[in-house]
C-alpha cells in the first residue's frame, strides 16, 4: 500500500509541477478579483441611475401631468430648471417612459397633447434612433415607443422589422403594424419567412378582436405560403372570422406535410364547412396519426349527421380507448339512432362498450 501511494505521489509531482499550481492559483485569484470589481461596478451604476431617477422623477412627472392636462398642444415651453436635464439622455428617456405610460391611460385631447409634447420635445427622434441600434432590446423599445405614440410615418422602417431575425423584434414590429393599421397591417404575412410562434398568433388574434373588421385581401397567398406558421395563422383567421370563401384552399391544407397545419385545417373546416365537409374529414381520417384522428372526431359534431353513421360505427373498433370514446360521442350526438346502436353494442361486447354507453347516457341525462 505504501509503495502504491508513493508511486502515485511521484507520478503526480512529475506531471503537475508546483509552478503550474502557483500559476493556476494566481489566475484564479485575478479572475475572482475581476468578477468582484465588475459586480460592484454594475451595482454602482444601477444605484446611480436609481438615485438620478428619484431625484428628478417627481419633478418631471408633475410638469408632464400639468402640461398634458392643462396646456394646449402648441408651444410647450420647458421650465428653466429642466432645460439642462433635457440634454441628458437618461432624463429624456424618463420623459419618454412617462409619456408612453400616460398615453396608454388617456384618450381624446389629453392623448393628443401627449403626442404633441412627445413631438415638440424631439423625443420622436430619440425613439427613431433606437431602431438603428445593434442591441435588439433597444430596437424593441424604440418600436414600442413609436407604436404607442402613433408615429405612423415610421411604418416603412418598422415594417422591415416584421421579418427580423430576432424573435422579440419581430413580435414587437408585427404588433405595432397591427395596432396602427388593423387588418390591413396583416400584409406582413406576405413576406415573413421566420416562424410566427403560437404565442404571437394568439396575441395578434387578440389585438384584431378589438378592431373593426375589414375584409382580407391575400388569403389565397397566405394559405399557400411556404411558411407553415403563416398557413396555420391564416386558417385561424378563417375560422375566427368565418371566411367561407376560402373553403377550397382550406380543404387542400388537409394534405399539408405539416401535421400542425392539418390539425388547424380540420378546426377551420369544421367551422366554415357543411355536411359535405364532414365527408372530407372522414376521408382524411384514415391517413392521419392519433393526434389528428382525435382532433377530427372532436370537431365532427359541428357538421356531422346520419351520413357519417357507418364511418363512426367502424371507428368504435379503433385501437385507442380515447378514439373509441370520441367516436361514440359523435355517434350519439349526431346520428338519429346513435344511442340505440351503442346500447346494442354494450350488450354484444360489454368490455369496453358498456362503460362507454353508461358514460354517454349519464352525460345526456344531465
């Protein structure tokens, strides 16, 4: 044992010389010192900014409130005690932040005064400059400020960002274009090549719900886009706004290579379709995987009828229990003899059809 230990120590000393250990220790100490200095510097800068904000924030807030509520929108004068402050970028940003915050809270003449004050102080220039910044969070900030302050003259520049390589910038720009121009702003779907996330699709739909509806002009182009997320979003628009005129294009999406698009196509067709559409969904069913099979069975009650009875009876023998139950629900709800068929099935093959029948019967009695 002693020999082994000695041999190990000799080998360690031979390969790891003391000078290397000293060097590594020095490097470690220097790195630690650098990190500590960087941390303290960051905290110092943050504290300095917070102190500056506290020292002038109340004064700026009082002045801005007085101007936007009491003054006319022409010839706003900056008080002498604030003129020097306005030369500091941080102070100007505080004013922008305050105006943006107030703009979201007021309407009418007060809102107009806020925009005029923003313009007369040249703060619109500050926001425009941010669009050329290499830092994406600054670009997002600039787009948001221009959007809230209704600087639509910047549309061309903001519109280019709707297809930015950065996701956050894209989302901010797409949101701005919609807020400015409503449904017409959707023209960015013509050119966007990056994915529109599910979250962004929901956000855009929510924004559009708050705006007066106008007709879509490029549905055909969107539904045949090479960007799968554009196709999916266009199908959602067709579903939400009952765009029956795109029924044929939506049918073609049942053959799309992307399963997510096919799933949405089923939902859209169930909303804008009829009994003939139900037959198309049953034909598509055989080629689908579990996810869209279940989706089709869940959507069929909106348009199915007695013509789908034979199809549904066949699906009672599906391998997965969820599919059996889903088919049984459509059969019971949409066909004239659905419950009788299920009752007979429960006697013929109690497992699992008796439980399915009793479950649907209890649901019908509620």
